[in-house]
C-alpha cells in the first residue's frame, strides 16, 4: 500500500548520479524534501517532469526544500540524463526497487512504475502526495504549492 499524507517517510540510502550516497535522514530537521519517483530516464514524459523540477529548482530552494528524483535506472544513465538536461538536483538509482517497495509504489499495466511525488516536511512526515502518469509538470507545480504551505502550518 502506498504511503499517504501523515505517514512518516521511510529513511533510505541510494547512490546519486555522481556516485554519492544520499540518505533521506540527511535532510531531517533541516529541510523539507520533494521526492519524485519517475519511470525512466531519457523518455519524453519523464524528461518533461524532470525539467519542470529543474525550472522550478530556484523556487524550491528559496522555500528551503531539497528536490530529489528517483528511478530504477543506473547511476550511469542518471549521469547522462542529468548532464543532457542540466538537472541541478540529485537523481537516485533504485535498481533493486527497495525504496519503491518501502514507499508502496505500484507498477501500472504490469511493467510501468508509478509516477508519484511526495513532499516531506522537516520532521520527516509526508504532507503531500501526487500521482499522475500523464501530467508531469503538475508534479512540480503541485509540490511547490505544498512546500509553500509547509511554512504556514
């Protein structure tokens, strides 16, 4: 079952596109985290989604939030994808599907990993969840709205 608003976000550690190991707990107490899971590097819809987060990156950081992408692709694929699209945030490689399992992320049509975004507050609690395969730019805009609301609560 997928995690929902109010659940504690499970900690994890995964390698980023530069090989650095990143842990969700590295941000706890310091920053909100926008964690977006996407199906595959170098595909049209995933590229639009990743670039929407890139285009809003300054606004996310101005609001005190970190942006992190996760897919099943390799570190090498992520490196090429990040370089090609000038992505300023870490993209993590979950080739073993462990983090997807922790977060209860489903597979659609038997093969397509779900596209889902979580906004996690500084305390590690999920405050916003958005899932949609066909509206990739709404993941970034919805997450930014949710991050802005964190400071008001």
